[in-house]
C-alpha cells in the first residue's frame, strides 16, 4: 500500500496522516507547494516528495503520475479542491479529502458524472468531518426506517489547528445551513438551540453549518436535517459577536487582517493535548408519529481520528472497495468500520417503541 499521495503533507493534518501511515509500515508520497518544507519532511521521514503549484495543471499532472489515490489535506479546501479534482479527473486518480466546507461538498458533487466517466471515486470528508457523523447518521436512521428528522450534535473542543481556524473563517456567510423538506435553506445565527446528552447529562447546543446537512441527506434520504455544536462560554461569546458585528468579516480588508492574526496561532495541538481529549457525536432521528431513536459515538480527539479514518478509506480504495462517482462515506462504509478504529465506542440510547 504505497501508491497514495498526501497533498498538503506539511500541514498539521497532513503531517499526522503521514506519521500514522509510517507507524503502520505504509509509505505515502508527500506533496504540496512548499519545496523547502517538503524536502525537510522527506528527509526526516524517508519518504518521496513531489512539488506542484495548484494553478499549474502540468505540475499537478506530474505530481499525480502513477498515484492511485490523492488525499487532499490542504485547506482552506475552497481554494484547493477544485484544482486537485480537475487533476484527478485528468489522471484517473481517486480523490478524497478532509474538508469541512459545505460549498466544497456541493462543488465536488457536481463532478459525479465526470468521475464516473474517469472511473474514479470522489469522497470528500473522510475525517472526523464527516465520516464519523455520516456513518453514525446512517446507523441511527436504520433503527427508524421512516424517520423524517435527523439531528446531529458534536461535543465542544478547545483544540484547533491554524488551518482549521482559517477554514472556519471561510465558512462564515452570515447564515446557518439546515435542510427542510429536502432542500437546503438558511436560518439566523443562534436561532435554533437544543439539548443533547454527550455522556454527562444534557448540555446546551446551538445550530451550526456542518457538511452533514448535505451528505446525510444522500446517505439517509431524510428530508429534514439540523446540525448542532455544544456551547460553552467561548461559543456563546462568538455567537453574540457574529450576531452583532459579524458583518465586519465581510469587508474587503477584514480577511487579510484576520489571516495575519491567525498565523500567530500554533500549527495545532500537541500530542499530549490530543491524547487528553475525546469527542462525542449524538445522532437522533424522529418519525412523523414522534418516535425517536438516538445513538452516541465517542471517538479519539478529532485530528487523531481523522488520521485513522483517512487511512481506513485509503486502504478500502486500494483493496478494491470503492465505487465510481461521488460517494458519501456511509454510502460505501459503515458504523462497523468506524467502531473498529482505536478509541471508538458506540452506544444505542433511545429505542423506538
């Protein structure tokens, strides 16, 4: 299993994926835009590296030569996915990524027919976002086959990488995406709140834009979907800011200034910090008569889980478990694949009666 490539390998998540691959005796090809950083990483890990600028299609074609699977770990994905998927279509290379931006999922879905013609699979969101929640959603939906509502909630975290912070900034558009009667629509920031039990009693959570409103509809066919994030004091402050002064982020000079400030953040949490945290996802479905099924998934910290789940999907593809075209994780893989990963535990809670 040495024919997959990590684009964005020198970033925080790409580095974690590469390290875990090496620990498992796998040798990925490292790739990205920064030749000096790639050279240093290549020497320290004993891996091949390739340099290619996203805007230069001939360079990307050289980068992908002889590669079966590309893992895009270079965010913000709104700036990288389009270039890489185009190169994958030209070179008949499977494309997967660890994206979290809804517009990226929508854009890649539009490549479904082209991917089928090129006989490749396109699967965004193979990390904690959205593989874990997508497989959980499909699992709980199978417990209540006529469900009309799906609600997903993610426990809070204080651990962010510099790249994730920049991606979150790109997600800000003044509204929150949910799905109603099969269609995506927007609601106001902080307009929907619910309580979920992440394992220590009911906690407040607020509706957020999470890619599951796009992917889970394809995985479960449930027409009404909302996604939530557990709220603490920091999250409450951010919501209040977004309500009162979020328009400032739309000004032309705001993004460069914020990007400059984010550059002072640490690249990501330390190994010790990651080891000290776990994440919890709660999924609940409800049918027209009010019956509810609910399940809870506990995983390792999100970055650690992402490295695990990315290699899971790479191994599945290289062993022949893939389908041409755009796929969601739960359309091909299942909750049993997720619970087989280290540190993952599933609990079925409310049972329909």
